[in-house]
């Protein structure tokens, strides 16, 4: 039951917004009483915390799967990006912006884990790209990773975009910007190949 609550609550939070969805909405959607819902989650904040943790666990598992597929470093970056596209395609607007505005404590907890996960994933990707001669060997991995994280999250936390589709498009532009800044000639060719695939979708 708890997993089903997290699944349904997650869908509602993304499509309608964390602020808008009530415990009544979730109970109604599931066809259960609010009393039953409160047996598993004592309040909305507890449920939001559990839901965002569940999102992150799903993302981590998906990224681990991508990394097991033996993609080259640039293919891997686009495959990871596709995970986020799929997960948030039905979102009303940026979940990060909503959390930062309405639930700052939850946002803070989320960002601690997010930063750690992003850094580990990105440093690993940069190392792989250098080994594969797709990225320049002289890049400072920690610095580059920090730049990338800052820019991508600025997009995700911004209220400048009208909807999630605009955010997704902007994130692809950031990814292209990131890779062009560090790629070798071989890497640029692979980047152009991935962009061509994306543009055909």
C-alpha cells in the first residue's frame, strides 16, 4: 500500500504541483479513506519527503542501468538526460522550483543528495570521456562538474520558463554547451551525432 501511495502521490504532485495537491485529493484518487492514508503518512510534508526520496531512488536505479550499457561517455550523458525527460514529461512546471518556493526544508534535503549523486555521476562520466578521448585530457574535472551542476540546476529551478517542455529544451542546450566546452574533435563528432538523433524525435 505504501508503495502505491507514493506512486499515485508522485503522479499527482508532478502533474498538478506539490502545493495544489491535498491529502484529500490523494485519498480520493486511490479510492481510500483519508484515515487510511494518514496511517501510512502522518501529514503532507512527510508524504512529500517520502515521494521525493522515491523519485531520487528511481533516478539512481535508472542511471545505474544506463551506466551498465557500455555507452560511450557522450551517449551516456544523452541517455541519462532521457531518464529525466521521461520522469518529468507530465510535470506542470519545475518540481525543484515548487519545492524551493513552498517546501524549503524538503528542498534542502533533496539538494544535498542531488548534489552528491550528480557529482559522482558526472565525475565518472568525465573520467570515462577522457579515457575514450572524447573529452580533453586537460580539463579540471571538479571545476567542470561544478559549472555543469550550477547551470543545469539554474534552469530547473527557474520560473522563467512557461512549462516543463521549455525546461527540457533548455536543458538539452545546456548539455550541448557543456560537452562543446570540453570535447575533443572526436567528441564533437559524437555530440553532433547525438544531436541529430534528438532532432529527429
